[in-house]
C-alpha cells in the first residue's frame, strides 16, 4: 500500500507511522530521515539543503520533492511506502500526484490523525527531555518521573525544549493549519482520506488506522 500520514504536531504521526509500517511491511519514509540521510551522505540535494539550513533559509519544495522521489524509487518501496511529513503543502501533494502517475502508481489511502488543539498543546508543552539522552522522554501528566525533574533511567536533568513551550506550539499549529491542512481537502477530492481519532492509547489509534485501511480495500 502507498499511504500518506497527516496530522498536526503532537498527533503521534511518528509513533503511528512506525507501527503501521511494521504491520504492513512497507518502509516508513519521514521528511526528517530524508534530510538527515541526504546531508550525512553528502548527496547533491543534501548539500543544497544543508547550505540553505545553515544560512537560516527555508528549503524549497523542489529539494524536498527530489529527496522523496529518490527514496520512493528505491527497491524496498516498490511494493508500497508510508509517507510521514511529506507532502507538507498542496504544491508538494500535486508534485507527488504527478510523479506517481508518471511511474504508473497511485496512492491507496491518506490517514488524517485528528486531535483537539488543546490536547496537542497539553501533549507537547508537557514533555520533558533528559539532558543526557534525548530518547528519554517524560511528561508532566501522562508519564511522570518518580522524582520531579530527574530522569528515571539515568538520573539526568529533565528539561522543556525551547520549541515545546505553549506559545511555540500554537505557532506551529497555525503553520500546520495554513500550509499542511489544505492537503486534506486535496486528497478528499480524490476519495482517499480516512479521519482517525488520535486520542487514547497508541495501540488503540493503530487499530483504528488498520481498520480504516482494511475498509479502504473492500
């Protein structure tokens, strides 16, 4: 299956993408991974992206699109893929449509992870990260450490990242509503969108997503 996963910051796209890709046995292709891989490998696209990022400039759509097309052309993606973070706007969505059509392929589904805005703010603004290891993540409400401000795993100091404050989160949500959310209507016009509640346990959200994909096959 060829799937696009979309949803606001804090909806759990990365977590759901990993579970769904494993269950469906297709590669999980995320924008973040694409950028890191191209930059670390020193590809032409990676060099372009790094130069722009180092200068504090936005990476243009054509660079992101080029990275995604190259990754989707790899042998492991022949049978399908799950896109996470791409397309990020309607221009990228149209470019993806055109590329797939030229390749004789098509999208099978677009999963829209839906979560109330106040819940997004609560999820992200409540995160606390370990200074020793950023993979050690806690939450002031949902996953409290035994001792406030101290990592249960290594004893490191827990802190709130600068881009996790409520003000920053609301700014990120505004960018999402303005730039990314319009792709949902783009894909609704093609009959591809299934809206999934992203509330509840991770496994419950995954089950809803898999049920929607199975329904799309019928």
